[in-house]
C-alpha cells in the first residue's frame, strides 16, 4: 500500500502535469484551435482517471500516494477549468463561488478529521464520482459551446445540463462526505 513507483501513480502524475498545459491552451492561446486541443486534453485526462483506477485494481497497485494523487488531479482539473471558463466569461463567477465553497467545506472537514483522528481521506462515494464525471463532461462542452454555429449551441445546452446536474451532485456528495467525517470524528472520540 506504500508503493510510489506504480503505473497508476505515473498516470496520475502525467495527468497533473497536464493542468498547466491546459491553462496555457485556454488562457494563453485563446483561439479555437487552442480550445479544441484543451478539450482533447480534458478528454484524455478523464479517460486516464478511469484507466489509472482500473489498472490499480487489476494489477493490485493501489497506494496511499495514488489515493491522494487521483482526487488531487480531479480537483485541479476542475478548479483550472472553472477558473478558465470564468475568466473567458463562458460561465458566471457565482458558479465558481458555489463550487469553491463546496471544496472549502469538504477540505475544512478533512483537516479537522485529520487533526482529531489522524485520518486524512474519506471513502469515495458513487455520488461524488458521478458529480466529477458530470463536471468533466460539462466543461469541455461549455468550451465548445463558446464557438459559433449550431454545434456550439448544442454543446452549450448539453454542457449546461451537465454543469447543473454536476453541481447538484457535487453538493450532495459534500453532504455525504461531511456526514462521514462527522461520524468518524464522533466514533473516534468515543474510543479515545
């Protein structure tokens, strides 16, 4: 469980290295070509997220580092993407705030849990995975929806549908994580 040099960890590390490339494509280039490459990078990042978990289970290469790298990469892509979308005026800043407050709430709960119990991670929920998946679908579609034509219109409509569902599920998952963190903190307090 303490292995560092594993195939899934390598995939997660490469996924993390793609975040600055993504930001350069979207905010540095600010061209349709840059947006298409950025969307391709998001698709590859999403596929690699699925792949590293599949490989970790198949080859028994799960690790503590992987348990931290995988969600960190997901969060960084989501944060980079929503900030880039807001900077480009594709989504409103209030949506950024709603998603950021959720991250702060869960992050704060994890910090308290770690301080009280020594546990730094929670069991990932299916709702949380669904929320991440919806948001990872929404953001590339919203980038494509920023371009003219019927394709852009369709992408924008579907992208907003995924963004709304993803945001609702993201907060639902937060409620589940906060409940789990509270339960662990209370049960640890009973045992100490």
